[in-house]
C-alpha cells in the first residue's frame, strides 16, 4: 500500500483522487492493526483531497467520513466522531 501511494503521488501528484484512495486503503490497514493515530492522519489527508477534487457532497467523501468517525471513536474523540458521522449521513441523504 505504501508503495502504491508513493507511485501515485509521484506520477499523479499529491492532490489526485487516486492518492486519496491509496491513503484511505493504507489507513484502513492501520486501523485494522490498531494504529488509529496513523489511520486518522491518512484519512484526514484523504478527505481533504477528495473534498477539494470531487466536492464536499461526493459519496467517496462520505465513505471516508464514516471511516474517520470509526477511528475517532477508537481514539476516544467522540465529538469529532459525531461530526464525521453527521457529515456522512448528510451526504447519504443527498441521493
């Protein structure tokens, strides 16, 4: 995953949606390993990229927001988790 991220950052640039996808995938692996702080940092970067590239109401942004909510809960940051849960719910409601 780290190699894919490095390749995409090099070839597509650090703000490309594919880089956000790679960040998300790596973050999910970190979360599975219990490395929530690492996952949080990557997910925050991923959501910032997709928010800018795809728009704040894109379904992909909602998926990342859901992942961020889960990580925030694991870190004991319930207010932040709630904020991301609300954002994800708002994006799902747009359909």
